[in-house]
């Protein structure tokens, strides 16, 4: 009944040990309001509700809502919302004054898009504990020296941490790749104002346009400007433009973004 839909990237997590570790990583207690994306057949939802917390679960698949999720829908602490997490307005379901946590096994085909939509929304979670494809999870939590678009983006706004790997056998159907569970805790003092995040993401896309090349080559290619200009800006910031893009810290990427935006170059991208 209710087989996984490949088009929605569905892999239902059923491993009890993994489910408990996710709940523990989120430090869920009865006072929490949890936002769950893609509850699937409700395995994680049930573990969350056992902690006594309130859960708002957003599910795109109507067949799951009318099928396996129907069994737990009567729980007064659970609200199931049918919709796409990438476009749903959270303010319709979570009060502006509510501190909430995001806890979810995100679909592989839309995980980063969903994270960007929710974490940089007008109503972001204080803490997120999510499962993603391992490669994506490692990219988001990458340390300086292994920077990439995702780490440089999310770490401007959130403290990130990689918790543990999850084997394919923990899912039904089994995915072809490993998964990873990470947490993202909102910074009290983010490196950039939230309204700049679309420009910053576009800038990073340009900055990593040629990740195997030196920084001045990659940025000049991405921004479509001269190499000498990139070298000049890098020199002003005390950066070595002969390094590869991955060598820069998130603070250095933010400094580059601010300088190039001030020079009116960022508007050329995206």
C-alpha cells in the first residue's frame, strides 16, 4: 500500500534507532513546536509526538495524507498541511511569535531548495535537524578549506554540524546513496542581512564558476569582469586571489560579496 513515488524523491525512513537519534539531535521536548517536512508514512511524526510536542507536518502527497497519515491525524497536537514546502506560507500555520524547530527527512530531489526556502524565510526555525543525501549534507557542513556554494551560503546565517551517516537499508525503498543527518542553528548575529540572501547565493554561484581554477579566474569568469579587478579587490581585503575558491572562509566570501556589490557587479548575475 502507498508505494514510494520516484517523482517526489520518496524514501520512507523506518529504522527506529535512526529515528530516535534524529529526535535526540533536535533535543525535542514537550514545549517545542516542530515543523516536519514530508512526514511520509508518519514514522518520524510518531516519534516526535511521543515527546509531547506539537507538530505541523507539511505533505505534498495526498495519497499519504488519506492513507497512512490518517491513523495519526486525530492527535490534537498534530496538524497536517497538504502542500509544497517550497511555496507554503508558514505564517498561515505558525505564529510569528512562536519559536519552532524544523525536523525532517527531506526528499533528495528538493532538499536544498526546501532548506533555502524555509531557513531564509520571514519565519525561520531556531534549530533545524534534517536528513539529506550525504554528499549534500557534507557540503553544507564543510569546514574552511573545503568551502563550496552550500557551506558558504548556509554558514553565513547558521551554525552547522554533521551528526551521523544513515545507511540505505534504513529506508524503504532503499536509495542508491548514503544519507546524512545535520543540524543548523540560527546565528544570533548573521554575517549578512536576510534580504540579501538571493544576491549572495547568485554571487557564490559566480565565485565557484570554475572551482578548480584560482579565485581570480573563477570570479572573473562568473562575474564576467577582468581578472585585474578581482585581484585588486582581493588585495584590498588581504586575500590571496591565487587560492582556489574552496580555500576561502565564509567570512572572506561575505567580505568579497559586500565589496563587489558596492561596486555594482552583483546585479549582473542571476
